[in-house]
């Protein structure tokens, strides 16, 4: 059953326990396994990828079967309904419109004495997108990762996703990839897929940036290859924190909590409310909605271990507890969300009002649904166009400008014990004289 806490002294410790759920001893043991997989793929390439795909995913593949064929891509369109295709296309448009507004512009400033300063943005050469499988298929994740890369102008986008029964990839995932402009797709998942993208194999290209959420093995693999490649974030397991007052509908709040819990047994669903009556109604509603839930086992585990209702003294107190937790998703199901948002400092995405469930953001509102988790919203942001861009500084000095700053540069260089730095400026100035 979903627990209700009314003692404020217990709140911080409980929120911290939930936030730290990915740092237990079992995770450390899994990290050792991931290190082994990474090293094997780095040394043995396709051979190791195929070995671990057989061991972990129970799919025996040949090297030539790794890449999804053109005929499979074509056939996927025949296997999805017209309604699903229309929904994917609508989401694709919405997400692209939003991310096109986020493209940073290169700029140049021409100052005095012909000094030119600027910043130039360019995309990475190759991006690797990880799309999870296993418990469910995620065409929405395809769109949320592929579209920002496409908008950023990445010339080569590579997607990996674990195969299902009969080595097949979910047709909705394949359709979403094509609608987003991705046709280079490989049927591998887990840590071995991250390793293949980071190091390259005979079949799979080495990329510059890896994005996309996955299970704990994928997350650990991304953590360990960071530095060899860039990553978006260490996303997952998922979480929602809801702040609600007496105006919230308990059935809606319960559904929103279960919408997060159904992702994974380690998903977190938290309600902070000023209304003890609402707390009890939500608790009962969660129990009712779980009765015939298609994913009941995993969802119940998440609710039992990482579900929580806290009765707080005020909405301001709720906001402060939320800031301590820094949730991935924050729902403000209150009468005046725009006043409450002024108290919020840390959240991956904020959903305002009783008509804005988190599912809107998951699928087609436009903002990205790959968000910082486990407290990372204190310093990190959603995946976006910037994930696939890097910027270079532009600097040009005229002889006159260099002469004016030469003394200061030489002084600083000498203070740091770097005589050639000083000499590189002094020689140029002397030659001009």
C-alpha cells in the first residue's frame, strides 16, 4: 500500500532514501558486470556484442543481422494502424517546432582596434541514440532523441534498440525512427550497445555523443564511457513528484502516480499535499486502479518501495521539500500554479494545473521527455539540441590590439612561469615596431 507520512521530521530522510535508490550495493555489483562487457566489446567488437546479446537478451544473431534492413523498415509502416501513424507524425511536428526554437545562433562581435570575438556552434559528426525495449516499446523516446539531433544538423544518426521475440524490432519504433529521419538502426541493447557506440565495432560506427534512457546497466555503461564519448545524462529510473491542494482530483493524482510507477520497479511516485483528506482519497484510488492494471507486478513494486504521500503544512513547505528532491517531473496540481512556481528552483520539467498530466510531456507537447533524475535537476537540464552541438570560440586581434595588451599578457605569463607564452606575444610586437 502507498504510505502516508504526516511527521515532517521523517520527510527529508524518506526523500533522500528514494533519491539514492540507484546507489545501493546491488548497483555496485552490476557496475563490475558492465565494466567487463565494455572491455570485451572494446577488444572483440562484433563478437562480444553478439555474445552478450545471446547471454542477456536470449537472441542469437549473426553479424549481418545486426542492422535492420530496408525491407524491415518498409514493412513496419504496414504493421501500424493509421491512428498510430497519425499520432507519431503529430508528435514529430510538435517536438520539432519546439526544438527549432532552441537552436543557439553563432555570433561575432567586432570591437575596437579590429578585435573580433565570437562563438561558433557546430554539430557532432555522429550521434548514437539508445531506445529501450524489454518491458515496453518507446516510439516517443525515438522522437525525443532523434529530432533534436536532426534539428542540430548531425550528419549521421545511429540508433540501437534491443530485439524482441524472433529478433524483431517493434514496428512503431521503426516507423517513429523513419519519421524522425533515422534509418541506420541496429538490433542490440544493454551495456553492449553502449560499448559498441562508444568504441565502434566492425559493423557499428563509433559515435561522438550517446543519448537516450535505459535500464540500470545502460545507465552505468553511459557513466563509464563518458569521456570517450559525450552523453546526454544518466537518466533513470523515472520519477514524479506531485504537489496538490484541495482542488486536485484524487483519481487523477492516483493515475499520474501510477503512470510513473508502471515504467519500472525502481520508479518513484511522490505526492506532497496540504489536504489530509486528499491524501487518503489518493491512497484508496491507487489501490483501486491497481486491481486490473496490466503491469500490476512491476507497478506495485514501485509503489511499495518508492511511492510516498506526505501531508505538509503549506504549499511553500511542499515547494521546499520538492527543491530538496529535485524531481525529474514536477506536477503542480493546485489552484494557482503560477504563484507556486516562483518557489520552485529545481525540476526537470514542470507541469502546471489540473489539466496537464505528465503524459502530455511524455508524448507530444514538444519539450523533451529525457530529463535529469535522482536529484540531477539541481545542476542538469533536459536533453535538447545543445546535446548534439559544441561551440568554438572565435578570436582575432589586429597588430594594434595586440600591442595594447602585450604588457598585461607578458606579466600574467611570467607570473605563471610560462616564458614562451610571453615570448609569443613579445616577438610579434617587436616585429611590428
